[in-house]
C-alpha cells in the first residue's frame, strides 16, 4: 500500500474537489444537506442505480416530505411505495428510524457516525455518508466506489470481501479527508467511482486524479480492487398457485415477518416444482405450508401454466418459480394472512418476484 505525504494529500484534495465543483452530478438529494434527504437517498442507493432511484426518491418525498410525516405512515403504505427496489428490510428500517428520531429523540439526529449506527438499519457506509454530508464530520463513506477508487490510487491489495477490508480502507482514507469539505469529498469519490474509475471500461487516462492513480501508472488497473469470487446463489424451486375463484379473483397471501420477502404479498408458494402434482397433493401441501384448507370437491381443474417458469435471483438464492392454476367452483374461507383480490389489484405491497410471476401468468394462461 502506498502512503502519501501531506503535500501529496493536499494536491489530491484540490484536484478531486476542483473537478467535483465543476462536474459533480446534479442529483435531487444534493440540493441541500438535510439529514432526512441524505439518509433516504443513501438507503435507496444501496444495491440500486441512480437512474432508478431518482423517481422513487421524488415520489417518496411527495408522500412524506418530512421525517415526522414518514414516522406517522402505515407500514403497508411504506412497503408499497418501496415496491420494486428490493431488500424490503431497508424500507422497514426507514420507518423504524423515522419513528425513533421523531418519537424518541424529538426530531434530533445523532451527528456523528457512532450515534447514527445505533439507529435501525444504519451501517458503516450510510452512517459515514450522513455524518459527513449532513453534519460535516470528517469520516469516510466506504462503498463499492470507495473500495475501487482507493484500492487503485493506493494499491491496496486487501480482499474487499474480507473481514479486514473495512478497517484497512477506513485507516487509509480517513487521513485524506479535508476537514472543511468531508461531504463533498465523499460525494466526489462516489462520482469518480461511477465515471472515470468505474468497474468496467474505466477511463483512467482522463481521470482528474490520474496523476495519483498508482494502478493506472503501473498498468495494473484491472487487478484492483482485489476480491474473492462470489459464492454461487443456492438454487431453490417453488410453485406459485393461482387459486382462481369464479369471479376471477385469486388468493393473495402475506409472507411471514422474517426471511426473504418478509411481510410482502404473493400467491401461495409451494416448495418444489409441483407442475405434475395431482389436486389432492397440491391441496395437502397448501394446507401444510400455508394453512389454507381447500375442499377437493371445489377444484374444477388443475392446470400448469406455461413451461419453465420465472427465475428470480436474490443475493444468496436463485428461485425458479413455476405456476399452477387451480380453478375453483366456489370461494373457500382463508386464514387471516390471506385475501381474495383481483389479479390486477393495486392495494398490496408486491415484491418484484410476484410481479414477474403475475406477468408470466398473464402471458401464458389459457383463455
């Protein structure tokens, strides 16, 4: 790892911030330093691109312009507004934190990273971003961009997926942060990492900090950052049941409060690919796994819909979801966590996975 002297650090800061002042991205959450706006944007941007986040961010603030208004929101409404961004625990933690700030702290935010990390769902990166941008604390905001930028600048060969990475990079970056502009510094690093020093096809030669980029100078940019291969996601098979009532409604069921897709609404999902299962087998599995009791006499037809189904990839799992329709002669009672609603209902918070399943069903169902 390379260590810069004070004169080099000063030149680097001036080069980076001069470029940022002229070419930094004009993003809606950069138009003020409101901690609510900074925090919301940074949570939304985790695992999601800027172009996707902007309309979500603007629509969210149209619903809940202040953190106090968010604190008073209903969780179902929050999850519905979040639908499509994935990782729904982020939305739940937004609501929890809003309530802590509003109801327990009188609207006052902690102003340092350590205090921010005590709030629900705020980890090292978001704490660093909010502390530096909203409260001018000289702390780094270390995300994928920061790992990439500083591993190349300083030839840091620590595996960024290792347990040691955060401390190594924190110790390397902290001395480089200007005391008077820590938030701009961190945002400049974000912009640099998404442009000249991006992961694929970087333009190191024209980077505003090319003179400080040791990996570029040595012709080894493609070797940084160092990271071990990802583990392949575990393959899992499910069958989504379209329980179709005479009036065209289907069963929507809320997922358990823990695990993937917690508290969101889907069609009942049976474990395994059940396209070849008989009506009695499906009915038994539906009762065992979901508590939905179905009289066999109500089933008019069992029909697999489509062929290979829908593939949806989470961080550690890869789901393949086939679809089976059970056409029913009447509407049976449902447990408390399930409802009869139209196929095209708009009132529930649906995960992207279910939206894919619904679209697949609509393309392949029999007329």
